C-alpha cells in the first residue's frame, strides 16, 4: 500500500510507524507539501491498524495532516517510469562520476524514486553517481536533466519526456579547464556520520567527492579525526581523490581546521579559549596546516574577527594569528559582498601577519555542493589517486595556492608566483601575467590587481557566451618605492542554475600574494615594518611625518600614523610618570578617548 500525507516544518527525524513497524521517515522539508511513503507488504492487517509518528527530538514541532492510505502499490499510485542516465567523459567515452540534477516542468527539484545504491547519493532532484550510471523512477511528465562534475568540466543538458515504461539518456562531459600543476582541494568537509548533523553519510560523501571532481579531500568533522580511506577503498573509489585526515577543532572562540592528523590519536584540545594555545595543541598533534574557518560567522559581529574587534584599516585586534590561512570563500556561508573578507585579509597582510587565503565548501549535506569553494594547490603530480599529502600541505602552508569559486586563476609576476619573492630593486616596472580560466557555464567579468590592498589595475575579462574561458591578462606593474605585496582577484556573475545551487550569487577567484623586495635586502618587509623603519630613520614629529607620508602608499601611511600615535602616547605617559596624580588621571582620559578613534 501507499501512505499519503501533508506535512510542514519537518526539520528533524520523524518516523512513521504502522502497527509498531517503522515504515518510513518523513522528508525533511519546511514547506507545506504532499508526500508519499511506501508501506511494505505484511505490515497492514485486517481490522484496526495503528498509525504513529515518532520524533527523535522531543521539543520539535511539525504539522501533519490529510493522511490517506491507498491500497495500491507505491509505483502505481505515482505512475512511476524507469529512467536510466549514463554520463560519459568525452575524451575516452568512458563513464564519468557526476552530479545529475532533474527539474520538473516548473523548474523545481523532481523527487527521484528507487535510486539508492552503493555508488549513488540521492536527494530530491539530485543523484550523484560515482560510476557514471544513475537509474531512478519518475512520474510521467516533462523534465530537464543536467550533468555536472565540478568547475573544470562542461555542463551536460537534455530535455526528457517520460511517458514509456523505461527511458535511457546519455550525457557527455568535456574537461574545459586545464589545471595541470595544481590539484583541486576542499579543506572543509563534513559527514552526518561523524559530525552528527547535516545529512550526508560518510559513504555518500565518497560519492559526492568523486562527482564534484575534488582531488584532495580533507575530512573536517567537528572534533573528530575522520579517515575516509577505509570507506573509499571498500567502495572502490580510490582513483578519484586522495583523502587527508583532518578535524574541525570546534572551540568556544572559533573553528579551526587542522590537518593532517592521525585517525588513531586523541583529537586536539577543543575546550580552550586562548587562540595561541588552541593552535599549539593542533601542532602538537602533527597538524602541518591550521586554517581559521568562516571568521565572520555566524555574522560579522559574532564571528571571531568581530568578537576580537579586528580593525580593517590596520589589522589591529585582540586576537593573535598563529594559524596558516583563513577562509576567504566558504560556499555554504552567506556572504553577500564578495570582497568583505578580503578587506580583513588585506589588513592582516599589511600588519605583517603571514596568513594565506583559502576557499572551501563546508558542505554538510549531499545537495550542498562539496568543492564549490575550493583551493587549488601546486602539486608535482596530477594523479588524484596518488597525491603527495606532505607536499600539498607544505604548499598550502607556504601560500602556493589560489582561491576558487567557479573560476580558476594563477598569476606570474616577473617569473614568480603566489607565496614567492620577486627581486624588484632597481626596476621601474614588472611584467604581470594573470591567467583566468572557467568552464563555459561560468562568466568571469573583471580582474583587479591589488598592491598592499589598494586596487591599481582593473581589467575586463573577455568572455564568449557558451564557450570556455582561458585568457591571459598582461599588465605593467609599477614598482613601489618600498616593499609591497600583489594579489589578483577575479569576480564574475552568479551561475544561476539549480544544478549548481549557490548561497552567494557570484563567482570568484583570487591568488595568494606575490611579495616584492623593492629595497634589495633579499627579504620582504610588511607595510607596518616599513612604516616602523621610516619612522626610526626620519622621526615622528609632524614635519618628518608629513615627509614620510609623501613617500609611501596608503597601507604604510596608516601604520605610520598608528605607530606615531603610539610614540606620542608613550612619550606623554613617560613625562607624566613622576607628575601629579591629577595630571596622570587626565592623561588616562585622553588616552581612552584617542583609543576609540578609528585608526586612520
């Protein structure tokens, strides 16, 4: 038989029982919708039958009604027909892992029935396949079917009219973005199995990673050292990605991803409140990379950078920064303004913090696209099954990476790339070459070159509609009078398709900084270090300060003013140490007032 009911606000597990036998679990959906659930043979009996709903969360409330029992099989009630989808790699004709998305005539996700098997991960309208085969059942009607495989591949699309008993459809994918020398890494991935929330089992996660083309997969369940390898091997999916054991160390003062770790070891301490001690605890467990996650989550004031009052002008805050990188893109966290976290990052770089940028998905679910935010890591191997984890971790910790959400970018400045130092002393200009590449369904728009956080070049990205983009944007970069860093950011339009559902309506890529040694000392000095040296050489009285500000960029100027203010306050404090108590008290009030001023 088939049970039909209307339901609303189902956020937690609720189980349907008939005569004490669990026959179904309600679909977790917020809206008021009609759902159908199959009743296995032998559960119903003649006479009185008992229907029960059993919730796993006692405080949860839902709406359920209009319950009806159809004394016909599930397939007959819904008029289901078999659909078989094959996804092929255009290069060799072989099967390709993919995400298959099915939309109904109204553009909504279509329920897929009887699709579950070892190599699929299925949710409403979505069937990930690790072996290129998706077989499910649909009611008769018109549908649109899409196949995708992450941001380096084309989009396969077909219209499907379901009317016969069985339909077969083949879709082809083309590798459109060449990322040779880099591997696609997601540094922030969850499972329901070990994080305890979301909806993706660890087995389903293996399928979604293959289906999205993630090549270096870092497990980061909350306070759990998860090892994907046994599941990957058992499912026969080792050819698609190299797993890395990690942990999202979830503390009262922020979330930090740490890797690689030993799955048999105790997890790093997570109940501390001192950031330096927290990171030290991760290092002690063997972590080569520590990343600060979503620094403005759950919102800009309550995230770590808000709580510790990070100043976006000078990078000053009450928070130390002993971690290696911070998330600039977290594709499952709402951030409407693309460059919001970049301003925080630029401020830290200008202060002298060697913090790199990364991108991740933070996916907890099957439908939430794993690898939508991804970090491209320099690698000596392009074989996703045999990546050198230690090498990749060294490169992440050294900034030899680029940030991506839909767009791939890489930069060359006088023969050097992200994380490297350019000998620029004596040069008037440097050659900068920025590569921008994207699949045909992504539309990059503009590239901006930043020096010490200030935009100095803006270049439109030439795009041909319906064609993949792969261009080099060349520019002459004026050499500043002091050391500086260079970052390139590429922004683009949102994809706008339900086959790649975005929380934030834009695409983006960014390079990590290339450092310019402009004074010839063989090292890089941050804007703050440069300001400190200039003040020591020329003095901080108003006339000397005015001359200094004429010779530097905005980043150095901000730090010079902040450091000069500190010098003035320190000198005044020293003069007052032996003075009257009343004068010292007045100075404290002056100091408190000055400290509230923006550090401009």
